[in-house]
C-alpha cells in the first residue's frame, strides 16, 4: 500500500505527497515511516531536485497523528525487553525526522542541504504536527476549519517524535505549554501568531515552491543547529528561564495534583533537554516517552480515551440492520436548564427545534439560553451574526403542542415526577407521528416504568444528558424492557449528530453513571460523619485525578437533590434500603437550609457572588474532627472502591453490556480518574487478586457496601482481567 509518493516538476521541486488509501485523514504507520524515509533519500540523492515540499493528498487536512497500535506493536515485538523496543523504535523515528531537518547538509559547515518545506492544507495533529516541525518552513492554507496542535497529553502520553524538543526550542517553554501540557488545538491564525506555523497563504503550494527555489543555506539551518543559539524565554540556568520552569512545574502539579504520569514526564523531558545539545535532548525525550509508555496508565488512557471512545463515537454498539435515523425535527418538552441546553445543541447540529413549555414566557426564556450562549461566542470571535441568526431561527419556542407535528424525535425534560412525565407522554403521543421516537431525559426514574404511559413502549427510550448539556461530552442512553432497536438506533444517531459520545445501558435504578456517582458522594459524606476532615476527603479525590472531591461535588449538584434522591430510593426499596450516616448528614444540612452553591450555603461558605470561601465550620459542631486522621491511601481506596464495585455489579447484572462503555462513560460523565482508563481498567491495573483481597479488608472494617462482587472474586481466582475476558475487540478478532 503506497502512502508516500515523490514527484518532481520542471523547476526542480520535488513533492512528497502523503495520502493513505482508504482513510479520510492520514495516520502514520510502519509502512508510512519506511516509505517517507525512502522518498527523502531519493530526493536528497537526485541532483535535479533543488528542494522538497512535503504535503498531503487529503483535501482539507494534513494528518491526524500516529496509528497508536504502532506503539503497541513496537512494545510487543521487543519480546522480553519491551522498553528497549519502544526506545529503539522512537529513536528510529527521531533519526528519520533529523534526516529531514539536516537535509543532506555538511555536518560541520551546515551547507549544501536542500530546503524542505511543509504545506499543510488543513488540520495537523500529533505526528502530523511533529513531522512539519522537522522541516525548514511550515506553510498553511487559509482553512478556517483547520486545527493545529499536539494533543497527545489528552490520551496519557506526550509528543515523543521530537515535537516536545522542537516546539520548546522553536517558541520557548512558556509559549509551548498550551500545546504540550494542555493539548490545545489552535486555528490557523492563532497557530501563526504563536509561532507554531511560519506562513499562512491563499495558495500555500505556490508560496512554498517560491521559498524552496530561493532559499539560501542559512535559511534551512534550524536555530538550534546554528552557533550562538539561545532558547526563547531562557534556558533553565538563565534567571528568566529558571523562573519559567519553576512556574511551569507549579502549574503542572497544581492542575494534575501529580496524578497524571505523562505531564510529569513531559516536564522532565523539557527541563532536562533544555540543559543539553539538541541530539542529546532527543534521546532524553525518547527515554521519558518510553517511561510513559511502559506505565500502565498510558495504555489504559489510550485504550479508553482514544480507541474505545472512537469506537463508540462511530456506532460500535448500534443495532445492526437499522437504516439511518438522523434527526431532522426535534421536540423538546420543558424549557428549563436541561431542555434549553438540549435545544441549543440540537439547533447547533442543524436540526429544527420545537421548544415547549407551559407558557410563552417560559418557552422564550429557554430560547434565550441559546441567544446568551451565542452572544458570548460572538464576543470571543467564534460566532458570526449570520450564524446566530440562523441558529435562533431553527428554534421555535412555544406552549403550543400542535407545533410538535412532524417531529421525528421528542425529548422530554420536564419536572422529575412520574405523574407529570406520564401526563406529558400521553398528550404528546396523541399529536406526534406514529413513527416518532419518544425519549425521557430522566436521571433516576426507571424507563420501563415511565414507558407504561406510552402506547408505543417499543419507541420509548431514555436519553440522559449531563449538565451543562453544551459542555458535557457524554450522553447515557437507557433501554427499557420493551425498547426496540429502532429507538436505540435513533438515539445513537442523534447523539452522533450533536457530536457527543453515547453509552447504551439497560434499565435499572440510577442506570449506570448515577449508580456509580452516588456511592462516591455518599462515601465522602460518611467520612465527614466519622470525623474525617473534608479537606482531606476532597484533596484525596483530587490527587486521584478527579476534577472535584465528593464534598465539593455535592455542593455543586445541590444538597436538597441528594436528600430527594435518598427519600425516593428509600421509598422504592423499603426495608432493603441501606441506612447510612450519609443520609443523616444530608438531611441535617437540608434542615439547616444549607442547600449548596445555589443557596450560597452548604458544605462551603460563599460570598455574595457565589464564590467558595472555605469549608463551613458548623459541620464540626455536629460531627467533630477526629483527633487522629486516617491515612491518605485509606481515604483514596474507600473513594475508588465505592465506585468501581458498582461498575462491576452493573456489568455483572447486565446493566452495562460493553466494558468500553463502563470505562468511557465514567471518565466523561463524572471525571473518574482519567489516568486509570476508567473503573474496570483501574481494576486491571491493580489486578483482580489484590482488588478482591482489599474488598475483604474494607468490608470487614467499613461494611457490606465493600463486599467483593462474585464476578470479581471469580476473576481473582482465575487470574483474569476485564479486558482479557470481556473486550469486544478481542472477541471480534
């Protein structure tokens, strides 16, 4: 399969075109690396070729990065010494890019090389950005949709093909930080302004050709290969540079709490590499890159946040044999915060939206949510007046249910009361087309029960959004006992239209996500009643990689909501309901009128603007702090096991049918320790035998909620892993 081809024109310019067959965007493979090396060798050896342009055969893009299976292959092929295989494979890539960079020039005089330019017609990410950085000048087209960056950190690794070393030397550590440490993808103008791209042109191929034909020897010597090079912003031993690196270290640890191995390794590679010459810096980068790849965290993050997420986004769990169910006209019942958010993302995706509420004022208020959102976008230069007008024009805000005629999907987001929802279901089903799918956005009420109000239960489904809808990446789709395949396909196609990741689960109390989140919140509350410091509880969670601790999260989601859920659950379960100190604390806080951020009083004190001022000292009046606080690891394991055991039980009971959904859903829904790859991946990292043993210890000390599930016990006895036993990809293979 030909991925790179070399051609030359009458003016002596060679063009190496990257065009991977069968792919909408280029990705790098072993064959691709070999072919690129051969093309570079041919171009440098051909006396008729004066210079080279490296570009893409894909319209609107350059490359989307590296095939991450390539990294796994390097590791596997090394046999008993996987670290050596990864390091050697990485150094081979460095050698290729260094060959491009030096371009045949004399090692001492830096003369006689051939100019090599990169032309990026559009998006360049990962190695798709690292490769151009090794050329002598980067040209980009005027493509407003294109994005440029190095997003590797988001999947648990860092740019290891020279991107880390070159970017820092090109623009300095501070200027490189947004790309390297945050994985930001920038549009073409911002990338040019930041110095990541050298030139933007209407015809980048023509501009690159002119530059190649006129480039001098000095034009193709990279700054770091020239005498007297000084790193922008200063090297670590320079006073200014020293402060930059101190600041970068503080920023990384402040944001990651030390929970993400790749961020620390990246910072080490940058710091150590800045102290030595360029080629030594590449070796240092390769060693730290290998260290990260050998850490099970990187494999887990790649598996969940790249491979699994991509599979789910592409419809891995979509029922077979169902035709396209894309939504054209959607009805949203309820114009509160959730309904307004659903209307916003639906209109954003190009759908016609009918936003219903009890009166015109309430409906208009829901539509105004979209207008406010668009106004903010206009201030940031991301939304035009034309786009705003078009989006608002797609939303009809009205109390008139007759406007729902012609809808092919209804999403009900009214008050969380079964009788209210049942009444709306009956009214709306009398108006909408018979083939229209009806979905409820409930977060806790069983879909099978709600479907009893429907005359078409096979077309009734749950579509559970997380708040705020426009920001959260996950949507949980819930199948009732009678939900049919077309309803599932419709929900999945709709979620794909609004560019979110779906998981599909079977109906059960709290579904999947809330089933795991609630024990996390409850465990934090229990600890408070035991006299454990809320500061320790929240920071223990943050140091595990959670965005917020359970005490903070309860304040954000509201204490009266927690109380309502507890009462409803107790009413439904009767004597089977597990009484706990967490309920006592929540009900007491509710009695005190401390309902969380929304009331500017909860587990935290707040100022008039709603900014947290510190933990409320009044908690200790009822639950005094224990004189001796527990070990950090003990607190962390209680928080982790309270969630992961529910994930195992959900898999065991068939609520979750695909382990990819369990892991991806946990990370995207409530920020479950992303470095771990998700709850089931975390159990694979620590091993089922240790997990089962720890369950026994925790249950003996803290109660039955930590009892080891039979599935986990069985896997511990057999020495199995979740991805070894349940991975759908492995079964397909």
